[in-house]
């Protein structure tokens, strides 16, 4: 049975000179996305470039800017363009590359499937790094062969989930400008950056000697499908691990916050409902009057139970009063801030909500004795009179037209 063929993975990422600082900070594991780093594994290993490659690259780019600026000023002076010369002196040097969304540099990533690196022929090779060493040797040779001195840095990451290599390409080129040769950064000057499919072919052929294969030909599959009138396959956009983890953390945090808000809201509603029911129980038992004041019990032995009911009832009275006042405040704000039609619709919804809560209280005390029902009816009228007055449908309605818990 033939062994499974794993693809060699080659990916280019756009890079701007301003990204070099952040790249170095992450390379030295001092910042950036470090959530996936295994501190028990070896630190990244430098493969190409000096330890001060970042400073050298930035200094070289700055020199390109100054050289090109000097050539431009000399050309304007030679052509006697005095106004333009004065203007350019004020503006200063420009970046020595054509602006694009990818930037003038490239970060290159080379790797293979984690299973390929972990595969062993025998138990004696369980902790062997032979495949990493093979891959690394070929990768360094391929980088030098195809990018030459434009590979200003390369490193091997050993402390993440799978072994992989990062490289930084500074695509130098020379163009004729201002009557002289000027050094610039030009990604298209590198054939493998200019032609992605050629880069995939090249790396696939180069690594075939260690059993790796070229990756899937997605662009060719898309072209073939379009030529045949078929729906092309989806070309997935690569998402960096750091970007994916940040997005996933935001999504999970948002869902957790929503659940917490819902749970807190439900708990508050349950507490209010329990307090209101305790208040109704205390009124029906004659422990408090319609204003929430304690009624001295006749039986001295019942004082302890009465005190407990009084505490619950007091909380219930306060919760009910707060709920009705809050509803009244919302209704007034809606009525004043919105157009009449929108306000009436919102008021109707609020009134319906209050009436639904009121129906619950009515159902609870329906079977209470007539005297107790009368007391609760007085409380309901005190709490709801102001709110019901806001209901436009209630205007002109007689006070006795709505049945309540106090009605026989």
C-alpha cells in the first residue's frame, strides 16, 4: 500500500517596513499572539540573515529614499523647475516603492502537515527530528536558489503546534528615474512572487525528494470550472491563527455576556415575583395593611412567624411599587419623545404587560375571603391608577367599569 502523500505548504503574506518591529517582537517571544506558544519546546532558530537584520533592512530602505530624493532634486534643478524644486524640498523623501495593499515586502511561510513531521518508520525513531532537519535543509537551499540575497531573514519555529519556517523577502530592483538608476522595492521583480502558481510548482518539485507533493491546484480548478460552465470551487481565504483566535475569543465572550444578562434578568424577575407574592400572602393573612404597615397579631406565639412574613411582605410592597413606577416612567418618556401613533402603540404594549402581571395577582387572590380581596383591590388601585391614566383607550371609561379583585 502506497504511503500517504502530504503537500508542502507555501504561503506569502504582504509586509510593510513598519511591520518589521512587530515581527521581531514576536520572533523573540516578547509580544504579539503568544497564546499558542509552548514554552517547554525549543525557542525559534535563526537560519538566514544576521541577528541585526531588522535594523539593517530599515537602514537600507531609508538610504533608498534619500538616494532617490537626491536624484529627483538634481533632475528638477537641471531642468530649471524652481517652483517644483522648492515644493519637493519641503515635502521631503518619498517611499521607494509603489503603494499597494500588500506592501513592498513579503513574509514567506514554509511547512507541511504536522502528521508528516511526526511520522516514524519504527519505535526507535519516536523522538527523531530527522524530518525537520531534512525539511529545513531543503527549505534554506530553495530560498537561496530562488530569492538570493533578497532573503534577508529566515527562522524555524519549533515551539508551536507544527514545525514551520518564516522568511522575509526584501525584493530589491533598479529602475530608470530622474535620468539615473534608482534603487526601489518591487515585489513583481521576483518571479515566484509575481506568479503564485509557478511558486507552488517550484516548491512542490523541490520537496518531492523527501516525499512531499505540490499543494492542490485551486486556481486551475477554478479556471477549468469557469471554462466548462460549472460552479467553481470555493477558494478559501487563509486566516492567520492569531486572527482566528482573536475572532473566536470575541465571539465566545459576546455569547457569555448575552447568557449572563439573560440569567440576571430572569433571576431579578423571579425575585420580584416572589416578593410580590409574599406581599399578597401577608395582606391576605392580615399581617400588614393596605399601606404595608404591620398589624399587631392577636396571638403572641405567632410573633416570630409574623416578623418573617412582614420582612417578605415589605420587600414585596417595595418591589411592586418600583415595578409600577418604572413602567409609568417609561410610558411617560415614550409618550413625550415619540410621535403620537408610535407612542400609543408602545403604551398599549406596556399596558398589556402590566395587565398581564395584574391578572396573575387577580388569579392568586380570587379565592381569598371578600374582606381580604377588598384590601388587595385598594392596593392595586393605588399602584395602577397613574399608569392606567396614560392609556388612551381608558379615557372616558368609568372608574367602576373594569372588574377587579375587590368586586364581588
